[in-house]
C-alpha cells in the first residue's frame, strides 16, 4: 500500500514514517519529496500555495493519505481547499501528544472542520497510540488488497 504524509513544517511526518518503518526516530529535515511506499513531503510544500497542484497530483498516486497535525498547533494554516480536492482516502494523525501543550480538544475541532472522521493521537517520541494506528493500516491494506483482487 502506498501512503503519503502531508502537513505543516515540523508536524512530525518524517518521524512518523521512521517510527512505523524502523521503530526509532532521528532528526532529518525533509528537503524534497521522498518517493516509495512511504511518500514523505516537505512541510513547505503543504504551506506554499504554489505547490498546491503538485501535492494534489501526488495524493492521486497513493492509496492512503496521512494528514499529520501537530497537536500543539492544530489550527495552523487553512488548507480546507486541499482537503476538499483530495480524492484518496485520508486518515488524520495528531502528533506530540507526549507534550504538555498538546490540545486534543482543538485537534478534534480541527479534524471536524477538515472533514477527517478517522484520526489517531500519537507520540513519535514515546510510541503512544502507534499500535492502534498500525492495526488500522494493516486493516486498510487488507481491504485494498481484496478490492484489487476483484
Ligand atoms: N515531543 C514530540 N516531538 C515530536 C513528535 N514528532 C516529531 N517531533 C519532533 O518535531 C520535530 C519535527 O519533526 P519531523 O518529523 O522532522 O517533522 P516533519 O513534519 O517531517 O517536518 P518537515 O520535514 O520540515 O516538513 C523533530 O524535532 C521531532 O523530533 C512527537 O510525537 N512528540
Ligand atoms: Mg520531514
């Protein structure tokens, strides 16, 4: 299953991919689109209107989009237009729930505003919430597999 992560600079996209694929994290700023089964994008691309169309094209090349939100700053940016135009399935991720500033009530409002009904609060640092996310990803992968077989 091909998955694409998008979200503002520093939201925790790369850390999430590191966690899910290697089970450890290290600092690595994303400078360009990283292609593969886990497609990583630089937050600048999400924040800059000039990349809007390109990012949308990329979402069409994957089976799942992870919309990564920093739980300490969930309201950052508008991006409602992006959400409306993405045709691929979207799951929300709220990162940094290990920090005191994390505000899950605001995240919940943000996700609602974005029309993202399935979202997972997680910490890339402590690993909290990742098991539930892994299970969800496995289920989705199986469903996509079945659909392809038909
Ligand atoms: N406390 C805490 N810090 C996190 C978490 N996830 C990421 N971080 C930190 O946040 C910073 C940014 O994380 P990245 O994973 O590089 O963020 P990104 O979304 O890939 O950012 P860009 O590549 O710039 O778009 C790093 O210092 C991470 O260690 C988390 O769940 N909890
Ligand atoms: Mg990154």
